[in-house]
């Protein structure tokens, strides 16, 4: 019974780390996308 509980804790820790890195990747992608959009708007206003 104790080993099952330990495996649950390991599983939750693994899921938490996976979600953490996934959220960081999504945030970096959004920031990069917004930066590209700003550059595109700047080019459009420039010409």
C-alpha cells in the first residue's frame, strides 16, 4: 500500500513538471508571436 502511494506522488510530480514546462513553452511562443506581430505592424506603418 505504501509503494502505491509513493508511485502516485511520483506520478503527480511528473505531471506537474510536464505542465510547468508546457506552460513555459506556450508563454514563450505567445511572446515570440506578439513580438513578430509588433514587427509586422511597425513595417506596415513604416511604408
